[in-house]
C-alpha cells in the first residue's frame, strides 16, 4: 500500500468541492433523493431535520427542535466525498488503515475519545468499514463548565467507481453527560441504507 497523505475526517473532512449552499434549510420531503457528484442519498426521516450545509460532495443535517435545545442535545447526520491518495490490496488492508488512522485526525482535537469499534461491512454495496465511537467534549460554547457526550456511528466506504475516493456516511448525537437523548435510529437508518455511489459519467 502506498503511504497516504494526511487524512482529515469527520467534522474536519476534506470535501471534494466548495460550498454551494448553506443552511439551515428545513427538510420538507424525506423521499426526495439528493444527488451530488459522487453519491446520492435520502435525507433523514422525521420532524425538525434541517440541511446545515451542502457542497459539491458534502451534505450535513441536524435535528433542531425547542425540546432538544431545552435538554441540551443535538442529533446530526452527514455524508462526505473524501479524497484519499492511497490504494488498498484487500478489504482487510483498508480496515487496518481506518483503525490505525490517528484519532485526532478523525475528530476535532478538543474531543476526548472514550471508545471505538471497527469492522468490515459490505451492506452498502461496496467495501466499507463500519465504525462506532464515543467522545467527551468539555468545550461546547453553549454549556460552559459542562461535559457533553458524543456518540457516532457510520461507514467509510471505498467508492466502487472512483479510485481514490472514500464516501463517509455517519450520524450521531451530542448530549449533556448523564442525560440520555431520544433515539434517532428509526430516522437515520433509512438515510444510511439509501446511499448510492454515482458512476463516472
């Protein structure tokens, strides 16, 4: 495997393209597919979902409601097309690379990792690594002096038609420590399963 260049992921991801629109814009039809350059996806289902940002190969959603704001929790979902200058000889090699990517490059540096799991998964129609992670964030501006817990789940997938491109699809919640936010799994699982990799035109 050729040594990859520095891979900045998750909220610090390198998107393929510049921002073409910014939110928050409410999601009015969760059955309307959003097609970008290297993938298409359905938005999360349910009420109070908004598009926070949309670029050529990046889209970010957040669930914004008064109830959530009063509890101090946030739900989010995103898809990114990422440039990765590396080639892998096998799925196991890709899994090893994702597992060994420096944690500080996967998240904002202020987050303290609490635990993570990785495994190969082909359910999205490509070679993917499914991951789960938990992080501690003690620097949320809205809650000075408080600790928030971030739980995230997603997939890093090798684009089957575009060598050198990884598609990351993920969702998660942030909540004040000790407060369990409502489950969003039913709203985001259809979003995860809707991912389609765009062919080269």
